[in-house]
C-alpha cells in the first residue's frame, strides 16, 4: 500500500464515522511510502480530535509517530494518546495516554480508527461534551 492509498482509506473511514462533522486533514507525501498527516476532525457537539501521524507504509504499515488529542468544544482536554518517548517506566513505553486530570497511563498502540471508536463513550460520558 502506498502512503496515498493509506490516506484515502483513512479519509473514507472518517467521512462515514458517526461522530465526524468536519475534516481538516493535511497530507504531506514525503515519498511513495512515507507521509505526514496533520489536522483535526470536528466532532459532534463542537468537540475536536487533533491528529498527527508520521506513517511508513512499505513493507508494512508503521505509525512511527502519532498524536491524537481529543478536546471538548471549550478546549478542555478529554484524552490524548501519543508515542513520544517520555514515560519510560510505563509497561507500554513509548505508547501512553494523558487523562483530563493530568495523569498519564499505559496505552497499547492506537490508530485513528481505534481512537474514534474510543471517543464515542468518552464524549457520551462527558457532561460537558
């Protein structure tokens, strides 16, 4: 799969997602198999999911760097998943998740599709979301 194929499949998925009301994602194709995606998805209720992925698609799909930042319409953090290597004591290092209370927990590697699925209950449970 090329980086462009990956991007087009991702756009197709988010376009059809129940929470997504707007898409602003930039695609920077570095070469045929490497790309950087950055932008935001506007979600129901004015919530936003900020997205950044550095992907390598050949020979296998790898999200070398990622960041998914879910925030309420007022800008308050709901949750943030990333793989910046700054919590070496976590069992899932470098993958982790920042919670609204400022704590950081272990997290398995995630992708945009998985994060969107996790957003549904997070926003339903959030009285301000």
